[in-house]
C-alpha cells in the first residue's frame, strides 16, 4: 500500500468522456495553489462567486459573513439564497 511510500502529488483522475476540461481545470488550480493561494482563500472566492451567480448585491450582509463550513455541499446555501429572494442568473457562458 502507500504506507511506506512518500507521495508528494496525486494527479487528478477523471473517468469521464469530457475529462480534458477537468484535467485542464485541475492544472490551473494547481498553478494557483503553487503560486501561494491557500485553500481557504479559494473557498472564500468560490463563496463570493456563488453570491455573484445569485445576483447578491455587493453591500448585502451575506458578503460580510464568513464562508459557510458546508460549502462543499452548496444546496443549503442555495436554499438560503432562494429564501432571501436571490436566484441564479440565467446566463449561458461562464468565464
């Protein structure tokens, strides 16, 4: 097993017909992290991006809250946003 082996990096494994985009995304995330950005900073950016996608204004109180601990399962956050009257934008392209 891996108990006695030192492993510095695991490559992303994607069993999908469209695995190339996922591999490219993983490589870009690795570059960002290797340049010094922490995982906590990435979580904060993703949380604020989710708020952007749901049309939450820049001055809304949700922007001042800390990142929810369950951001990996965003369904609760989406439900909270919907309860507050915020819904996801219906744009076709994401950049």
